[in-house]
C-alpha cells in the first residue's frame, strides 16, 4: 500500500519535473517506489542499537556502512549555533572514500564547546576502529537535547554491538534508532531505470520538532548504488534539498543539528558523469529519483510533525520568481495563526492572506486568489461567498491543500507543514521531564 | 497600585534612556505615571459604545476627540495585505488639523477590496458629520476578523450614541471598546515635567494575537496635550515605536491592521519645537515620556498575549549593533520551542541558544552567555551546572527575564513576549466559532 502511494506521487513529481527542468525524453526514464530506506541500494549494511543515551531505553545509536568507498555530499544548517557533528561533516564533504554514516539520538551534542568537538571525534574514531576504516571515512550526526554532553562510556560500550548487528536489511533498525519525538519511522526508496541501466536511491529522516530547515535540513541519510563524483553529487543534493526540505516547516525553529547526507557507492555499476555528452539523461534521472525520495520524506515529516493531526501542502503559483513563490508558501506554512485554524478546521482564509501579505512576495491587486481544499475562498483580492460547512468538513481530512495564485507571473513552489495542536505545546512544555 | 508599578518602571526606563541617548541633565526632567489613557491629557474626550459589530454584544465602537486641532503622526504595518483604514491613515499623516481617532473592533475590514475602502471612508464621514468636523480630520482604525465587510447600517445607527457619550473621563470606555481577544484593557499615562513646564501623554493599545509588529505596531492610540509640529512628532513616534512595539511579539504573525496613532493638541501650552536652540531638552523629555508610555503598553500586551500565563522579557547586551541585538532578542521572543518551554517552566536554555544562532546576530565563540531568571545557565559558549529545581521554581513567576550577552560589542535591545500555552491554540482554533 505504501509503495503504491509513493508510486502515484512519483508520477505527479515526474510531471512537475518535466515542466521545471528541460528533462530528457521521459520514455527512457522510470522512477518506481521500492521498499526500504538506507539499505535499499546495493552494497550497504545498517544497524540500530540501544546504547542508553536516551532515558527511555529506546534504540539510540545507528550506523550505515558501505562495503566499498563511496562519494558523499551534504547540506548543513545555517544556524550559527551548530553541533560539532555538523561542523565536522561540513569540513569533510564533499568527498570520496566515505564508508559510513553514524547517528545518535537522545543528545544533540550542541552548545557543548570543546568537549563536544572531542566527543564527536572520539565517537567517529571508535566506530572507525571497530570497522577497521579511517575516522575521516565516518560521517557523524547527533539529535536530541541541546547542551548535554555525550555519554562516551555508554557509546564505547555499545559500538561492538552496533557493528555486530550490521545487516543488509538493517535500514529499518537505523530509521528507528534516529527517532526522538517522531511517532513513526520514515523511509523512502526508488528504483530508477534509464534504458537498460538501473540504480536505487533510498533514505530515512528524523523529524519532528525544531523543523524549519534553512539551506539545509533536519537529519536525513540517503544512500545510492549509483556512482556519482563528489562534485556532481554535491550540486544535485543542494538543488534537490532546496526544493524539498527547505520548503518544510513544523514550528519555525531552525535546528542546531540539521544535516542531509548522501552516499553514492557505485555498486549498481551505473555511473552518473555530470552534464557531459551522454550523461545528461542519467543526471536528470538521478535528480528525479533523489527528488522523489526527498519529497516523500518531506511529506512524512510534515505528517508526523509534533502534535500534528494533519499534513498541509501549500502550493503557490503565479509568482514572479521561484524565490517569491517559496517565500509566500513558507510564510503561510510558518504562520501559527493559520496552523491553529487548520487544527480547528476553521476556513479562516484571512490568516492565509495575511501571511502572504507579510511574506514579501509580490502579488496582483486584481488577481490574487486563494483556494482551500479546492474551494475558492478569496478571488481577485475580494472575499467570495462559499459553503463554510463544506470547507469545515473537508478540512478534517488527513491532508489539506491550500492553493494560492499570486497572479503576477509563472513561477511556483510548494511548502510542507502540519497543523498546530494542543499536543505540540504539551510535547514541548514537557520535553525534558 | 498600578501607578506605583508604572512609576517604578518609569524610573528604570529613565536610567536606560540616559545611557542610550545623550539626554539633557536629568535633574530638570521628571516623568511620573498618572492614571488614565487617551483622556489623561487635557482637551480630549472619548467614548466607547456597543454598535453590534461583535457577535458577543460587547462594546465595539470607540472614538477620542480633541477639542482643538491637533498634530498627528503614526506608524503602519509593513504587511502588503493591509486594511483600508491603514492605507487611509498612512495617506493622511503626518498632519495638522486632526480632531479624532475612531476605532471599531469585531471586524478588521481587511481583504475587503473596493467596498472596504468605501466603508472606511463612509465611517469617517458619519463621525465627522456628527461632530461637525471634516472627514479628513478623523483617523480610522479597525480590528477583528479579516475578510468580513463592516456592517454599515449598524455603525450609522450607533454613531449618534457614540458622540453623545463623549466624556473627558471616557478613556476607559475607549480602551474597552477596542478589545478583541484581550482579557484586560490596557492604558498608560505619564506627566512629564521640565522645569516649570509640564504636559501629559496617555494612551491605550489592543493585543492580543497576530502580534509581531514590523516597523509599525498593533493598534495603539496615544494623545498628548503638548504642542508638537507634525514633522517633529512623526520623527519621535517612529523612533520610539521602533524601540518598543517593534520589539514585541506574541505569535510571529504581523497583522494586516497594525497602526500606532499619536495626537498632540497643545492644550498644556507646552511647545515641543524640535532640536533647535533651547528645544532639545523638551524634545528629549517628550521622547522619554512617550517611550515610557509605549514601553508600559508593550508589557501589558505581552502579559495579556493570547493564552499567556506569564510575560517574558529578553534583554540582549554585548551586540555589535542595535539591529543585531534586536534581531537576537526577537528571534528568542518568536521561538515557539522556547515559549513552550517557558509555559512548562522548563529551563531548557538550549532552545534560547538555538534561536540566537539562527537570528543572524554575531556572537562571541568564547564569551556568549545566557542567564535565565538571573541564573547563569550557559557561560562562554559552554553549559554551566546550575540548580534546575530553583530555575524551575523561579520560572513560575508572572514575569520571566532572559539575559543574553553576545560578548562582541556594547549595543543592547529588549524584546517583549509571553509564553505559549494550550490556550493560545484553543483561542485560535476556535476564534470564529
């Protein structure tokens, strides 16, 4: 069922992509959803174990290992207060020769000064030693409470178990062990076929609070068995993240630990060579596959946003530029008032218009319009009589779509978010108790 | 009691002001809190009546009238979606010859197109006719639900009662009639004495949601019996609003109807002539008085923020510039996660550091520090061991102070906000039901 759902999305995505980029003939490229996450692609093993970092005794240490040297690239939080794991990865990437991505949950190891830097390095070294690889080939990530030190003794004790548990079907255990307030583990994978060549891209993310990525993302781990040079991978990853995770918000707070990491190990034998003669088609196919996975993970984060009762998609069209479309969509996605109205199933479109108004995006004085669950509520900058009861009923669905036409151009963007409920407040008032 | 409280604040403010501006010798100037709001100054009458705009049948139409022509200036929302009342006032001001400020609650008359513009003009004309003054001398403001038209028949029927009710002690009725989700009416006034000359400044504001003023403010009405030319008044008002209301947030949503209006009618006989020879001292005293009133009203809005259980003051020091100090203070004040932690009395300072990190303000790698309720929790960018139970207990108070030292300069700013509770969500999920 999950696979079918993603397949349908992949199709929609394809149409979108064809409009946005000058993609090659679609006939030769197919993007199909497959099961799994970080171990969906060939040549990866993963594990997730309990190290005792979380008070809840749930799994909290995860690693995914490539059986051969891989290219890797990433995007990183623009928060100036950043965890040492983020700084470490940003210094290392893009790179070739990468072997593993390590992540702990329950402790963000942010705002921990020099000790925090040492602990991150020590964690990478522990795992590297157990795997008999270099520390530099191990990427590190952390998530959880800010301002706490990593319990290094517990991590040291857990690393042998972690390495022992590595398995080609360990993607689910990995996805489980990186969760904090997430209610569901999040995975997505696709098989991309271009003519007779095929490769797989799969990944996982963690939400669910402090989600407002800025030029980066929350924690995301993606693996592929395509071969991609670090420079090409870097360019593609940054572009795709900008169109997916950077249009996502749960609560407007950009985290100290946001990071999206992608490893490409070439185990499929398919080489993505960049926009050189003959390579264009494969690059577009890879970008398409990566977009599909990231976009699906985005929706999974929004649906599992802290306290969320529904997922919300905000489509802005008719903008002068993609940047303005994005600004308008994100302003609505971030508006607390709009999100409370969504929780109350109240078609209070005035709050949506208000957020567009302060977004900085240019709109038409005579043509700006808003649809809520497909119902026209504001047309040509004038209120429209509509069936409020019908709108109220439609808003109770698990996915609510808001369409905004700015009426001044041809550019568009989509933002992802969720509603704002009592439970968001509850979760975050009691987070550390 | 209220007066005493404000007097204490006025004193603090004075000290602050002396540090920030090159004020004249303090000995000659005194700013003392007095009772009242828009009718505290001489030569003003006000009223608030029930026109039936609100479904709750509470007072919803208010006016304050000067018995002589007054100078007036204002600041206005930077939201591009703006009510016709805002556009009308911005076109009229700064001006001399102003006689009245009119405000309705229960209907924002925003997103109402051409009809909305006509209705605003018609409302001003109705009141002008009843007072036998020109429509241009009546300033207009609206607050309430966006996208609804003003019930013009009800307003027309209520205007005679409104004018009949005008009284030199009507400031409280005015403050009452402009409320929407506010739980308490908000008034503040001071008597400013410079040598043997004295004048009064008094005002009122409405909160309590969609509060995140940007180069403007929520609805604020201030009157003074000092004589100030429109140009001088305009400059002083913009400066003071920038240091008070523009550092205030309840929920991060900048309203379509924000506006701060100030009338100066000269009834005290004291003339504020601008920074010319001999006038400097009076300008500084007037600015000081206006700052005291606006700052006090700011605190009252924060304390009565939708769903608030406490008021929060964020003091940032050690910044490179006032703009960066303000950016850091406002980022913390706007952070949903910080505000949920404040509601839960959780000394989770990591969220404060996180917000400073994404604010864009420069901070020192070795000297950035945070105090929560006076307790040092983060020092020199390192976590500090502190008594969490004591912090938890102190955070239960009605006013919580957060001190952040960026450690890179000498500039400072203060932001005002409240915590984020279940009730904020409840109020805004059910606002129109």
